[in-house]
């Protein structure tokens, strides 16, 4: 190598090191949230759709310098990024399923592409970890398996996922695919306290609220109280528009019989005598309580949704 070439190589190395140092020394930046165009501001549906589809645009804007500090997420502090992610999910919860799927796929493809070119960015792991925390944790108020399915589809094929993890995510993908929104809910047999039996699909009503509960569950009792004390819910039941099917999916029947007086008499209160729900896993009951709302054809409107969301929907339906 000539002296001139060595000097050029040295200068290039110095410039690269200087650029890296300057990039690392940059302060954390705020998350660059999208701005809804003024023409869409008066139409909430279009505004939510715009935010969902363009939420990440400014984060990846070309030519923007941000700190390469590996304790940050593309230059944003983890707390600020998580707050922004919750805002994104709020918008996503207010769009149609096709828009939601499009937004999720776009987010994940961009995150994977950026992670490959900028390994220090932490963007892929952060987004997928937050997705599992917010969308799959049974205690999360944002939980939504329909939103989590695109994430699982990418995780089980991702180059960032080990073979063992791919098996795990493939299993979760199958579980989350049970009883999807818009599909007919799986039928099952239930038994009443007098020994009579019925099936989910035999219940006739405009809406069916499927409630998986058990006697030891304090949250279950809070939901029971909330539903029983809402005049709109009582109105729907009295009008034969709504049936609440309250199912105990476990095996200790003495406990269930002892707790029966706490259940409203205008509900169908039954148990899974054959333990089909747990043994055959036709419903992904990850935690109790779990609520599903079905239409008159037993198609899923809400799947394992937070009770506040279902109650709000039913209250509007009563009006």
C-alpha cells in the first residue's frame, strides 16, 4: 500500500470515529409524534387511521441524526418510547381490522430493516417486547390478541428469533388464532346447577356476553357488580336482547355451588362438566376473568377484552 493510500485510510478512520463520537454525544430526543393533517382533524375515524399508518414516519425520517447510545431506542429514552407506543395502540384500537393489520405489518417491517442496519438502535426488541407486554399480558388494559397476531407472525419468522423462540411464538400464534374477531365462536356444552345442559350455540339473543369466571376471583366479583348495577345492561337482558352466559371452567364444583347465590339470577350460570375448555383448549383462557361479546350468529365482536370496553359498547347498544 502506498503512503498516499495509508494517509487516506487514516483520515477516513478518524472521520468515522469522530462521527460515531458526535452521534453518541447527542442528547436523547423526544419521540417525533405525527401531526394529523388539518383537513382530517374533524373526522376522528380518518384521523385515527392516519396516525396508525404514519405513526413511525418521523422516527425513521432520512437525514435525522440521533444518539447511538445503546441505552436509548433510536435516540429516545425507553420511558418516552413506551409512552409513545401506548399512544400508537390507542389509535390502532380505533381503526378497522385491515388498517390495523397494515399498520402493524408496516411497523414491524421497518423496525426489522432498521435493526439490521443499526444494531445498536434496540428498535426490534423494544417494539416486540412492548407488544407482548401491552397486547398479550392478561392484566393489560390494552390487551388485544388480534393486534398481537401480526407481531407473532413476524416473530416466528424473524432472523432475530432463535429456533426455540420460533417454536414458542408459533404456539402462541395458534392460541391467539382461536375465536378471532369476526369468526364464529367455538361451541361447547355447559351444565346448570340442576344438572340440565345446554350449548353456547343454542343460546338465542341479539348479543351474548360470555363470561369465564371463578369464585375466588375478586375482579370477577367487581365485574358482576358492575354489570348487575347498570340499568342499560338490565334493560338489554329484560328485552331479551342480551344473555350473559357465566361459565366456571375449573373442576372444584363444591366451591362453585357455594358461590352460586352471588351470581345474578337473570344470567345463565353454568360450569364445564367435561372440562373441555381446559383440556381441549378451544378457548385461550389465559386468566380469569375473561370476557367475549358475540352477536346473534355467535360471531365474535370482542375477544377477551377489558370489561370497560365491552360495558361501554353494550351501554351504547342499549341506547
